[in-house]
């Protein structure tokens, strides 16, 4: 049961060792080298280095330090990968193992002896390591390590002359015989094959990783293509929205400038009639209409009924002098006043002028009548006629202008009424001031009388005190 529990932990440790040095900060080609490097290192350590440490300790102890150096090299490579030294660790595992095997072989051979073929086969299998460790783009490291590994083999005749070991000749010859023709030769060949298979496995992993990377890149390219297509559609949509936004902004700016012009006219302090003329001409020109009329509701007419009177008329670039009066409900103007809603017609009857407004003898293609409302109270009407249709934003703009004109008409009416009230209040104030002056004089006389009475009372009090003193004396 405990072995079953420890199995996931062991697998986790092995996975961490195999991925030692893997980091997202590394280039992609180096990331693909991490796992094969660690796999080959472990294979070399467990299939060659450790077995030869054991074999050397049993048969020829003086040489155990060479395979032990191989174990240390493998541990150092894994440790270097953990610490981020992937470039240097690959260089070590590519070069040191083959030098260690050649050196081990040279110690066992005399100057005139042929190399031990099983050990030489192990060294040859190590020549595959640089191809696993380095990418073709790392030409300096790849070819440099191959040259160094080749030098290890080429310098074998020199090494076997320089290197020798002082050991029992009989035991040494028995060990060499085992390596050349005995069971140890077969074991060594198997270890060499395992090392070669490990290297091939590393190459296979690299190839599989490259295929996965290629597939991933293809999928990413497809996704990128789809993303670019989506982004293109999005850009086209954004561009269309931008065009609409620009059109909306131009319309908004156009309306804002028109409202500003009307505000300037309303603040010009011109006489009422001149102001109405200027308002009408300004609106007709701004919306590029052909003619227009401004009507004001008269709620204080002599007939004591509401009347809609033409206050200003502008047509064909000049002011028109006309007098027109409509009752609520009479014609399009009167009906628009009663309904208090915008009237917009694009098909105007030929007898429109005589029926409705009488703005001239030209039959317009579009007619717009806008109530001038403020706080749900209609103070007047603005009538515009044009040979071109009014767009939606123009109708909305004229409606907003109507609010400002209605506010002016209402304020103007209130100001006139206020002026009358002020005059009445002024007269009342003068009367009150006269009464206040009279009361002030009365108060002054009353105050003088009170002061005289206080002086007399003080004299009486003083006289009483003197009499009391005489009586007590």
C-alpha cells in the first residue's frame, strides 16, 4: 500500500528531473532541447557510467574514478539545467562522456595494443549526443563539439602511450580479456547499444517535438488567419461605425453651431420685430430652405380668443411683408397648434397656400411646421417650405431651435408683464415712502415727548428724596 502511495510522488520527481531547465523565457528551439538533453544524460549515467563504476570497483578499482566522473558529469548537467545553464550543460554532456570512455580505454591499452572494441563502440555511440543537444542554428556549438569528440578518438594512439596504470598485470589482463572477448564484452556492447538507442530516442523525441511544434504552428497559423479575418471584419465594422460616428458628429456639430447662431441672435437686444425677422432669415438660410414664416400666439387679443399671428416671413433671400392671422384649428397651422405636434409633408397639394399658410405662389416639395413649445406650452409656430426634403436630423434640429424661440417669446411676454407690474410697484413704493416719511416725523415727535416726560420724572424723584431726608431729620 505504501509503494502505491509513493508511486505518484516518484513519478512527479522523475517528471521534474526530465523537465529540469524548462522555462518559458527560453527560445522555442531551446525549450525543445530540454527534455531530450535530460533523457540522454540519465541514459548515459544509468546505462554506462554507473555500471562501469560498479564493474571497475569489482575488477580494477584504480580506474573507477573515470566512470565516477561520468556520473558526476550527468548530475552536474541536470543541476546546471535546474539553475538555468542549459547552454553549458549541453556542451558538457556532448564532450565529456566520450573523452571519459576514450581515456578509460587508453588506460587499459598498452602502446602497441589495439583499442578495446566494446569500449570503442560505446565511444562511437556517444558521437550522436551533439546532434541531440544542439540545433542546426547553433552551428558553432554543434560543429565545435563534433570536432572535440573526433579529437578524442583521433588522439587515442597518443593517449594510450601517455596513460598507464600500475596494477596487478594478471588481474589487468583478465579484465581486458573479459572486455575483449568475455561476458563483459557482451555487457559493454549491450550498454553501447542502450546508449545509442537512448541517443536515437532523444532524436526521435526531438523529431516528435518538431512535428508537434509544426502542427501547433500550423494550427496557430490557421487561428491567426481566422483571427486576421475576424479582425478584418471587425475593422470594417469599426470603420463603418467610425463613418457613422463622424456623420453623427458632423450633424451634432452642425446643430450645435446653428443653436449657437440662434443664441447670438436672441442675445442681440434688437427690437422685437427686427429680432423675429432675423430669427426667421437665419433659420431659412441655415437649413437651406426656400421660405419660412414665424408665427406667435397672441393670448391678449381684442377678441379675447387666442390668435396665431404671422410675426416674420422670409422667402427667396429677402424679407416679406405680409399680414396673416389664424385661429386654433384653422388650416394646417391651426391644426398643428391644437395637436402641438410637428407636421411634415413631402406631398403638398397644389392649393396648399390658399388652404394653409399662404407663403407665396410656389408649391414646395416639402413642408415643415414645428410648434414652438416650452414647458408643454405652445408659444408659436415655425413654418418652413423647401424644394428639398428635410432630413431627420434637420427636423430634430429645428425642433430644438423651437424650444429656444419659445423660451424667448415666453420670457419677452413675461418681461412686458413684469415691466407693467414694476411700474405699478414703483407707484406703490412712492406712496409707501411718503407714508413712511410721515410716520417717521410722528415718531420723532413722540420720541421728543417721551424724553421730556423722563426729565420731569427724574426731577420729581429727586424732589421726593429731598423731602424724605427733611422728614427723617
